[in-house]
């Protein structure tokens, strides 16, 4: 080998000999290692508004305070919702104009999800870490929709969240026919009505007020004590009114359009509030009124588990039976026909099959689909 070659082979290399190609996509980090943020403080997200996350830190201690945070860049693709427990760094004083940084979303115990409709593959996280779902419907004005109740029950069972049915405006109509559809379910029910005499007054920031039966409010407060509960329902059913009665807040409340029979939206984002005179850890999450509740993310087997009164009948089915309206010799038909699912068995089976058929084209058209999605 030549003397020049020996000189090249024995040369001491340094970092100046390494050429770095510029990244066409921008400033990609040189390492995948990220700070551990061991010093981060855990906070609970109570609401989200235009890129700012309002959290509570040092919960249930003398130092409890509100801290507003911005999401770190590495979390820009991760949805942060009310109920999330998050890691915070930076200015945690909670003072005016202070801003912390949200650097991590802690593992969620439960996730309540929905899709816009039954064909939309995009999941929308409603709330995180809830223990129970309070399904709020009105006995009348607006009309209750069993399709919406069924869908909310399925979402709750799918998420591992205990459901509770709260029927408001029972002074306008007897809710017994509606409850007959669910009498064979192990479902807790609270019935609320207005009481102009000795009721609990709930006032909103727009000046609207109502007096709710103290018995119903107290019963619901007992069910929510020590739990993280999310209230879900259509606009105009009295959801925010109930929240105001439980927490002493003044969330805006809305009426019902006399022409369409639908409520008008008043809550624009989910908000977690502490219940008045409740045990530590008691949170009530008020959600915006929803128009539809799609279940594209839920597996058919999990939908069936939301109907424990019908599930034993599947033992009569052949392997591979889909239990839907097109199933041949489905064991559920004979099970219901023999009355083993109770008097409401046919109604419950029809509800189950509506969900199992979700996402399929319906010959009755979009109006029927909208009704089953809870939009009408």
C-alpha cells in the first residue's frame, strides 16, 4: 500500500468529517429520547377552550388551585378531554396570566367514546376517567328517544362505566311507559320533576331558573357521591339545570323550539364541576347537548353484552349467528317468543337489532336512520 494510503488509513476522524443532510421536512429532533418530567405535577382537566386546558392541581388539599396550561408540541396529535389526568410543568402558581405546559396524558381508567354516525371511523373521546354515565332524557318536551338511551347504554357498557338513567320533566308526562322498556335491566333510575313549592332552585347565568324536586336532587347526589360522573343528553332535557342544582353553578340553560321540538345548544364544551357538600373526588362533568350518538367504534359482541336480559337466548343460536334482523333461525326469536325476556322482550330485541344493523343502508331512508341515531 502506498504511503499516501497509509496516511489516510491512520487519520484520526472527528465529527467535522460527518456530513449531515438537511431535513426537508423541518426540524426533526436528533434523538427520540424525551425528558421524563419526573418533577411534573398531576392535574385534572376540567375544561378545554381554544387550545387552553384548565386544570385543578393539588386536588382536595389546602393548596388546591386552578392552573391553565398549553399542550406541549409532542402531544399535538393527542386529544385531551375533560376528566383527563395530565402531567404539568412550568408556571404552576395559578396566578393571573400564568401558563403551564401540559407534557403528558396519564393512563386513562375509562374512556367514553362516540362517533358522528355509524359509518364514521373517527372516534371522538367525550370524557376520560368517568366512573358512571348519567343518561338524561325528558319525559316530554323534547320527546324521549329509546334509540338514544340504548346507544348511551351500549357506550357505557363498552367503556366499563356504570349507567344511570335520569328522567326529567316527569310532571309533564308519566315516564312509566318509557321505563317499561328497561325494567328487566339492572339499571338505576332517578325521576325528577319541577316543584314550585319547596323545590331546590337552579339558576343559570342567563337569568333562567327552575325549582327541582328536592327528593330527586338528593337521590341523584347520593348516587354521585365520591364518583366521577358524566351527564349526557340531548339539548333541552334539563341536563345543565340539574348540574346547577347539584353544584350551585350557573351554567346556561336552554328551552325547546316549539316548531322542531328540539332543544337549543347552550353548553359549548364539557366542564367538570365539584358537587356541593360532597365527598372528596366527587366530580360532575356536564357535556354539550348532542344531536347523534354513533357506535362505529363498538364491536357487535360488546353491544350484545349491553342487553343482559337477551344474552342467555344466544345459547340457542348456531355458531356464527349475527343475531341481526337478517339472521336465519336466530335463537333470540324463540327465546323472546316464549316470554323468557319478559313482556318488553320484543321491544328490547328490536332495539338490539337496530344497533346490530347500525351502519347498514335502511330502505326507509335517512329520516329513519336519524331517528335511530337519536337525532330526532
